[in-house]
C-alpha cells in the first residue's frame, strides 16, 4: 500500500532522525534511488535555510503525535526546489518510536494559484486602462463599479457618477430606457445597441450599448460596455459626402484616371481616359491594362506591377513611374507620365493610375532646356552680382563667374579711367596678368573693344595684328573680349583667353552669351559705384545730423561723446578716436571716452599733465596738431596708444568754450597717413560742437546732481527714521553714496561698546567679483582700528571731518589699496558724542570737493540719529531676548532628569543665544575639588579632558574667586594652563563663569567667541544669569538622583523580601542574576545590557508582593481564580519599577519574563522575537531555578532533570538559541 500511494512516504527513527524507508513516489520526488535515501538525515531533504524549521516541526510531531499539515520545500537531485505539503504520524514498534511523513507535491497547485492571481491582475489592469467604457450594475440599474473611460464622453467625474447612482439617469430620452429593458428581457442580453446618453451639461451624445448578464460578488447583475460613437457618426456622414464628390472629381479630371483590380483588369475608365486612348469606357472596362501599352513593353509589365504592389502593401505611398509609352486604340504611340498607388476596399486590392499625355510638354521642354541651360547660369550670376556691394569683391566675382560660364582658363577685367582715357586691369583669373597694369585705348583685345565698343573674337593671339607688347612672353592662343556697357557708357571690358596647348576655342554663341553677361556685369559695377558714393555722402550727412541731434536732444555726456567719437572715427577712417578732458584743477588731462579696434586696459584712467605728450601740447597751445609718424616726434609719449594699438599717425584738436580749452579731441591710425586740411577742418568743426555739448552736459549734470542730492537726503531722512538695525542704516549710507560721489570704496565704522576700537558696520568696493569682494570684506573686518589710528581713527578721536587730496603722502593713511589717491571722512555725532565715521575713497586725486564734504556731513548727522535710535532699539530688544532665552533655558533644564541630559542642553542653548559654537562645562569633584570635564562643543571638544587641579588655569581662578573672568584671547592669556595652551585655538577669547548651587561652586562654564568679536557687558551678564540657573538645575538633579537611588534601594529590599516568601533559598534572585549574566556575556551583550539584566533578575518577582501568602505558599495546585491572581504579578512588578528613570529598561523584561516562545505565555501572549531578549533569557534561568529549588509544596528536582526539561521545552516555551547557550554556560555558573 505504501509503494502504491500517490504521495511520497518516508519512515524515520525519531531518536536519530535518520530515514529507514521510502516509497517509489519518494524516489521520483527526490530523483534518488531508495538505497541513496535510506540512511539520510531528515534535514537533508530540505534546503539549508529550512533545516531549523523542519527540526522544529519534527519535534512538534514527536510531542503531539503528528497529524498537523505544514508546507516546506524539498531538494531534487537536479537542484530544483519542490514545494510539498507535509503531514506525519508517530507510531511504535516495541519500545522503538518511529515517524511516518507523507510529502505531497503541490507544484501544480502553486502554479494554478499564481495563474489565478495574474489573471485577476490582468483583468483589473484591462478594466482600468481600456479606452472603452465599462461598468457593472445590479438588476435594478444601480451602478456597482465602473472605469474612468465610461466617464469621459459625458464629462462626468467619479463623484458625479456616484451621485447619479442609477444608469437610468444617463439616458437622454427616458422612453429609450424602457425599450432597452424590453429588449434585454426578451433577448437575455444586448449587443451594440444604439442609444443616446446625456452629458453632464444636458446635451446628448451617441453611443453603442452592450449588456451582458454576470454574477458580481455572488449576486446577478449586468456588465455594461459603452462605446462613444459621436465622432464615428460625423465621419460616416463626411465619408458619404466625400464619395459623391470624388466621383464627380474623377469624371471631370483633366488627367486620365484608371482603376485596376488585383488581376490587372480595368474597373474604372474616366472621360479623360476615353479621350486620351480614343477608346470608350464600355470597351475598356474588363480589359487587361497591358492593352494600353505597346507590345514590346507587355512582357515585363506584370513583374513590374507585382513588385510595386508588394512594396505598396507596406508603404502605401504614390509611386511615380516616370515617362512611359501609351498605345491608342488606333495603334498610335505617345508619351505619358504615370503615377500609381494601391488602395484596399472591402479586403480587395486595387490600383489607381493617374495618366497625363506629355507629348506637347516634351516638345516645349526640348526647346526650353536649351535656353534654360544658357540663362540659368546668367540668372544665378546676375542675382549674386546684384547682392554684392563691395566693388573689388564684385569685380573678382565677375571674372570668376565669366570664366566658369564659358569654361575658359584665363580672364581679366579692365575698367575704363575717364580722367586718363585708358584701361586698368583690376581683376584676373588663371595666369597672372598684372593687376594694376594700364593699357592704352586700341592696345590688345581690351583696347580694341574699348575703342570700337564691339566684341572681338581672336583665333590665335600670337599672330593677331593688334596684340599688346606687354604680353609677348605669355603664349596666348584663342581669345574673346566684349565691352561692359551701361546705357551706352563704357564701364570697361571683359576678356577671356586661352594658353597655347588648350583645345578651347570661342565662337559667335560664346560672344552672344558673354556679351549678355557683360551687360549685367556692367550694370552691377555701375550700381555698386553709385551705391558706394551715395553711402559716403549719406554717412557724412547722417553724422552731422546725428551729432547735431545729440547736442540738442540729450544732456548725457557719455552718450554724446561716444556718438561723436564713432562718427569721427568712421568719417576720418581712423583706428582710434578719443576725448581727454581737463580736471577741476586745470592741470591734468583725463581720458573721458575712447573708441578703438580692440580692448586696451592701459588706457583705463589714462591721464596726462598739461603740456605733456601730443594731447598735452594741443591743450597748452590751443592749436591742432597732426603727426604723420609718432615714432619720429618727441611730443608723443610711449605710454600712450602707440604701444597698445600700434598707432603710427595722430591728429588732435582742442576742445574750447569761450576761448577756454576744456580738453582735446583726437584720432589715430595704424598706417602712416598725411592728414589733409579738409580733414583737420572737419575735426575742428566737430570739436567745436563737442565742446558745446560737453559744457551743456556738465551744467545739466551739476544741476541734476544738486537736485538728486537734496531728494536723496530727504528720502534718506525718511528711510533712516524707519530703520531699527544698525546694519540697515549702514547699508542705506552705502546705497546713498553710490548715487553721489566718484568713489572706489566706502566704509562705515562705529565705535565699539568698549570704546577701544572701531568696528566695521558696512563696506562697499567697486569693480570686484563676488568672490573678490568677500575676501576684501574679510580683510577689512580683520583690521583693528583704534581711535586716533588712520584717517578714520583720527576723525573718530577728534570728531572733525577731513578731506585728503593725496593719501599716499598723508602719514595717517593705513595702506589697503595702492590705487587709492584721495579720501573724505566725516564723523558720526550723536548728542555731541562720536559714535563712528563715514569714509569714502577714490582712485582719482583731489576727487572730493567742499560741497562733497558738506553733503556727506549732512548725511552723517541723519545717519548718526538713526544709528543711536537703532542702538537703543537693539538694546531694548537684547534685554527682551535675554529674558526669553533665560525663560526658555530654564524650562528646558526643568524637563531634564539627569545631568547627562541637562548639561548638553544647557551648553547648546547658551551657545545659541550668544551666537557662537565653542564652549565647555566643567563640574567640581566634591571629594578632591578637581574640575572634571562634563560636555564641550566646537574646537574645545578636541582639547585634552584631564581633570583641572584646584586653583589652576582660568577655571581654577574662577572657582577660587567666584567671579566671572573675561579674556580677549585665551591662547595668550597669562592664566591659561601651560599644559594645554598649545591646544587652544588662536584668535578666540570669551569668558568663564562660576556655576553655583546652594551658595557652593559646583562647576564653571566657558564660552568662546572668535576675534575681533568680544563679549559685551550685556552678554557677560546674560552668561552669569544662565550659570546661576544651571546651578539651581544641577542641585535639583542631585536631589532627584538621590531620591531615585533611595527608591531603587527600597525596591531591591522588597525583592529580597519576596525571595524569602517564595523560596527556601534566600539568595534566589542573586542566583538568577549570576546565571542571566553568564548567558548575556556568552551572547556578547553590552555592559549596559548586563546591568539591566542583573536588575531584572533581582526584581522579576517583585510583583508577587500583591499575591496573598495563601496563594503564593499553597502546597497544592492553584484553582483558576488563584491562577488568574498569580498571573498578575509580572504586570504589577513592571508598574512598581516603571517610574524609576534608571529602571525603565528593566520594566519590559519584568513584564514579559513569563511569556513563552510559542505565544502561549502571559500577560500579553507575545511570541518569538517579539518577546524582549532579556525576558527570554530570564525565562530560561528562572525555569531552571524553579525546577531545582525546593518549594513549599515539593522538593527540588535534580540538575539533569532540569536540563532535560528545559531541552524538551526549547522552541515551545523557551527560545532554542538561548537554551543552547544556557546549557553551554550552566557548568561555569555552578
């Protein structure tokens, strides 16, 4: 019976787990013969990762006698893993116990379940993604489910559809719903029935409705399929109309249109085809297509059409067959153009041929082709010539196109010079014939053509009587020359010539084409010359007009100068044009504007003293100066543009107003040039206009500047009154000065609270990138400026403004930028007290005037009031922030339970309030008075943390004096500890304050800030306040810890009392603790985990304090009510110790030490890994102790019996892994 079973059957020894027998199905399941199977261990049947699970199942079967069913995998010999369903039963033969396992292969069942899941997922995907509307309704028409596609035609949302509820609401005509219901009742279903549904807006739309009966969730209903056919109806109507139009078009078409079926027989023959082939449609329809072509083409026709049809079945495009030969009914052949395409109608293939008679077109094309070849090139050439506006480029293009047009090797263009009455070669192609060579009228081919105005055709130039003596060395052969005439006016000649050895000759046709080309070329040359002349005259007029407009229509000096320079440079064909203006002192020329070919950094801020250089000479003598070669003139300075722009020639004229020179206008060229009197006069005229423009612009700029200054002062006064931050006031000063003065950089300084130095409030510097500015800002902030030092310090000390024309010569100047030349600095005065200064610097010498000083002083008085108000506002806000910070920190410290929790929070909050990131707290050892490191932040946390002896270092000094200690820099402070001085980060100072608790100093707190910042008096007061709060919090924490320690001792005493009540062994809990710690160490748990486990072992039964002695010491079994009372003790024990902070990790172990690994324990029925690890350990050692200890109701059992019982319960009551470890270490404990 075993051998004939459909399932694999294995028989194994329960003690060894070895297989003793198996049936044939077992052989097939494993792919192994019986002799290989017998002797294997049962776990070898399964994958390694399932061996433990099978061992647990096996043990369960032994304990329970079998029966239950489990699912596992077995390993086939070929590596496959086969899912099986296992059941087993235990039986005995004599005193031996065996287990019979039945393994059923469930591969097919698993595959079927997977297929069902995939089918359901595919159906759901199809239901949601199909473009067709789908829905399910019950027999009353109530919608049960639907997809999004059913919503779109009507414009409904899901919420709309759910609100409608019943499909009856969708019908446009309620009567149609009754028709549908009647049809469904009669037919049992409905297939694509046309209905009208209504949209959300009430308008109808056409749809096809299909209703199919189905069972939905066990109840009958309908599957509805809704297809919107509104667009289809429109298309069907349009198609019907287009078919009628197509028939009319085909019959009225000028081209023959023939339709052929797949057998190549004609099915349609329009009127144009009847006329073209002189055959009626009645005769043609049904005939093979090849009847319309000559006999010689019919053989390959079928193959050609089949190949075309095969290609069109995939591409479906019109195929142009080109020019073919047609055959009329009378036998006449004629050329036709054929285009063919494939169409499919009702599953059948048809071909449509559109045929055009091209007899007349071919005749016309032949004639036109010849003319087109001649004129195509002429057209392109004429178009290109007309587009060219540069005469030299145009001439070169003409000769290149002419030689290409007639395939000639060489050619020239000679232009007629009317003044000299001769010809000049201006362009050539091929052999070099000397551009610039002059020919007399009558000399050579060009000279003869110029004289006669007629073309010349030469067969052999070497023997021609009019040949030129200039080309005797060149072996010319054939040649042709034609005149270039424009309205009878000789422009020049166009000449083509070959070299001996060339086979090219010229004829009358060449003369005709070349003459026609020369006419177009002459017109192009004439027009281009006129255009150049017109452009030059127009440019001069436009320049004068624009300059005049600039003078009268704009008062912007830079715009005027750039316009003048641009026209000056262009009209005089110069490379560089510039304007130099005298400064306020009248002693220095400074470049105001410049136009050049390339950038020249050396010209930036270029200056000359009056009388120095060529421009200085012009300004001194008030006369124009022209220098043809600046390298030969001593008045030219090497540092000018001769080195930068490779200048050779110079022309400069004075800019004068009322006989007073205000500057110089000049132009320069790279090539040597003699400037004419006309050019000098033109530049003088421009200079006069420019001088007037400059004077007017200056007057306007000065007036506008005064107005802007007054408006800005008024606006700044208003804005200053609204600002509450000193930084905002400083930035507003910078923004205001940007509108006023020609400065390089501006700084606003305020006197520090200590009064010992100036602090930078705001800074600006022109011409720097963001990265460069940040570096410069850091440099300026790092400066230590004390009252009396530097120009700003001098102003801050004396409270007076100062204006320095040349700072490089002023000993008070602190050099920061060697390019700075002048400086203006005014004090910021509040109630007669200097609170800072405003400093403006310029790269220009003597840049600031008395007016600038008055203006800046006025701005400073406004700013000083705003700064003083901002200081008072900031001081008030600081006090408020301090109160808020004290309250916040005090609240946070009250919430802390331990010093480890409180001190980091205290330090972090203090550093945040003071805006720094470096600090440390040291606590005083009450035994020896040493200060011990508690917590640190920032770079201080990296320092050595050894204890500080009493009185040593800054911290020791604070403990001895009880006073705050402030240091500008800790690294250089004399009280810093020598042993750690090298670890202190340079550039950091701050303060150290004592922490007091009940009038006793219990520690100190350091706070460090980076220079140049120093803690203010207000910040020092705040730090002292926070230290006092910290002292109170520390004292409160000490009291809390002492109270908690007393509570713990009380709880431990209660635990010992419980040992005495429940055990003959007075040290029961200590024994448990030793065994639990041994297991924990074997598992590699941390010291903290060991300590938690120690407390848990000692306190695990403390909850029994609430269990009456009658129950606790009852000698017999407990009844259900007594057992229920006993089960409460883990919960009661956890609740007793939960309030103690240091025992909070112990409470879960106490609560769950009676849980069982299989989930049958109490109080919460946790199982497996859900039970805390400590509780699983405690369960094992507690059980061992319970078995071996003497109890009031029984004697303790032996160690071996205890080990056997614990081993038996591994995997059910106990964690098997912990049991294994416990058994390994129990000998060490005992």
